[in-house]
């Protein structure tokens, strides 16, 4: 197990990341999303029909830049999950990490979870995983 560096710990605490996935052309596209870490995996919510989800369905190899567009990065394999309890756990995590933003966005996200229009993306980080065993935020 490789413990997280101080830079990585600080980046995780920001609860922001730039999620990098690849176009058909091979070009990397970075998009800012909220960051949660659960048992060493990076997880976040996105629209089922978002470009992020479409690119992951086509190519599951991704790179996550933690805390900033040029922050510490981890590479891994992404999967799209529709498990309702998982999506609600992420929803609760968002309330803990971004409470002010969730006041206007929370009802929309909840409605999208209920209608199946919101999915979770989980990134399994390649070894050695510097986030192994980390869960943030605790929910």
C-alpha cells in the first residue's frame, strides 16, 4: 500500500477533480466534477447521456486530476453504475462536500436519480493506488 502524499490528501479535501476521458480521436477531454473517494475508488454522479458517460462506455481508460487541472493525477478504469443505493450515497456525500451548491442542484439531482437519468461513475485506480483504503467524505 502506498500512503497518500500530503499533496494528494490536500487535493482530495477540495472534493473537486478534473475527470479525463478520451474522444474517439484519442484526444483527452478534462471536465471538472465533484470528487468522492470510497474505499480507494473515485466516484461521482453524472447524466446518463453525458459526454463523460458516452466516452467511458467507448473507452474505460481514464485519468483523474485531483484538486486542480494540473493536480496530482491517477489513472484507472472507469465503470458506469446504476445501483440506486450507490447513487443515493453519492447524493448524500455531495450534501456534505458542497452544501451551498446542493441547495439549488439537490432537487434536480434527486429527480434525475429517481428517473434513472443520473448514473454513477466509479474509477478503479491502477496499482499502486495512493488512495487505497481512503473514504472521503465519510457518509
